[in-house]
């Protein structure tokens, strides 16, 4: 199986929920969050964790995880800014199925305070 590496900038509350899943699943989206959007490059994830999560919650984390590439191909890649600012848009109602296609564990690769 071929996998796609994705990154997800996150704050401490979401990270606690990931930890409680055994580092295997992303928590359901909140009602005002219709899209789950992991990003396709580490630098973009670092920018969000450092520049948005730290001011919002005091701590920002960058996580990395693998997902079955064949499954992930069903979701559009959206450009959210410059050429390297790319997000995978997963509808909130499909997040559980997306979680079922995560390969291995979600890991924290950077922490900012």
C-alpha cells in the first residue's frame, strides 16, 4: 500500500483528544467546522502552529501521519495561498471513514510555545 504523508497543526485541546484515541484518530469536527483539513507540507503546518495556535491557546503542535494514498485521492487538494500552501479537504461527515484509513500512529513532530 502506498501512503501519503500529511501534517496537521493543532492546539492542546485537539491534541488531548488525539492522545486519548491512542494516537490513531482525529476527533469529530465541531458544528462550525465543516471541513477537516490536514496540510500537504510541513513548513505550512509549522507556520499555522506557530503563528495561529500559539496566540490562540499558548501552545501549537505539528503532527504528522500517513493515510492510504488511494483513499486520500478522493479528496480535493485546495490551494489556500501560495503554491506550497496546500490542504486536503475532508468533509466533516467523512472524518470517521478517513480515520479508518490512517496507517500507523499520529505523531507530534514540533511543539511551539
